[in-house]
C-alpha cells in the first residue's frame, strides 16, 4: 500500500478524480488477485489504464507522478491475462 500524495485529495486532472482512480484500480487489482475480475471489471480496468495514460504526463509533482506510474504498472499487469494475443 502506498501513501496517497499530499495535496492531491479531491483533485481532478483532466476530468479524472485522482482518489477515485486510485481506489478503482486498487479494488480491480484485488479482484484480479482473488480470481473475481469479471467482464465489467476488465472494461473498467481498461478505462482506468487509459485515464492513467492521459493524466500521468500532467502530474508535475514527482511523488504523485511516481505513485500513479506504479498504479498504471499494476493495472497493466492485472489486465494482461485478459488481453487477447496479437495475431
């Protein structure tokens, strides 16, 4: 578990609530680890990854950018088993 970045509670970046994004990804990763990630969860996880991809470059505070970069890496690992292989 990480410490949420100071000063970023209640902050929206490009229309994305950072606390909600953090909580959503944490819950979805936990669901994947428990073997309970369903189709709806996979779709939400992919939307979270897209949101992280969009907001991370806009985070100019180093610790915050680092936290959300790690969050994106966790989300991508959780989504990987549900990503169709390239043909």
